C-alpha cells in the first residue's frame, strides 16, 4: 500500500514521547550543526495549496528527515526514503469513484515563505515536544527545529501536519531523559 503514491515512502507510525524518543532522538540530535538545504512540502497543484496530509521533508546536508502526523497522536519519522526531485508531478485519486478526490501533486521547496527563509541556515537545536493541552491531542508529539534566525515546529494539526513558526506554545513540554 502506498501513501498518496509517494515513491519509496512507507510511514512507520509511533505513539508517545518515550517510544518516539528511543527510536529517533539520537539521530535527530545528529542533525545539529548541519545546514537546511531544502524544506519540501507536497503541493496540491489544482488548489495551489499545501497538501498537509503528506510528510514534511527537511534535507540537512543530504540527511533527510521525513515527518508526518495522522489521527490525534500518530507520528512517523523516516529517513532518506523520498526523492522529491526524482518524482515529477503526479495524480493521486480515483476519477471513477463518486466520493474520492483526485489530486495533482508535486514537491515544492519554495511554496511556503516562512519555511523557505530557513533554507541555508544552520540547525542550532532540535527538540521532541509533548503537547499537554486539555483536549484530544494531549500527548501528541511535535518536532521543533531552531535556527539562528527562526524556528519551525511540525505538529499534529488534527489528522494532518501543521507548521508553527517562532517559539513553541507553552502547552508543549520538551523531552527530558530524566
């Protein structure tokens, strides 16, 4: 089964900060000091908007982290599985089914201005954050990347990815190995 026909991508869904930290924290920390070459988003060409159900790709000097959220607390972090330059625009969906949507999709690294301005900057810090708000998303894990001139947090936007810029909200608590 493919994920929106993204070549090579097979999400690995995890839940909860401890499981995600054990699986990915060391590798995420190894990105500190690298430069963000590209920040790729999957773009809906017909609607001219971000297709937020697909992973966000961050290429740090040829080490690419692929971050994706679904449901209320599922997070998939994969590494170097998607080649955004190797997959030209494609169609996803079923033209013949009455309740299915058809999307014309393509990877873009220049579509979201706030994210594009981080390209070229050196990563200063990366944190796994746990959402502690009093709603269904409690326990959701976000990944935050801090640069010398900006910060982006990739969080769960209720069954899709969300991009938040600037300091994370106070309802997020950072991972602590205590």
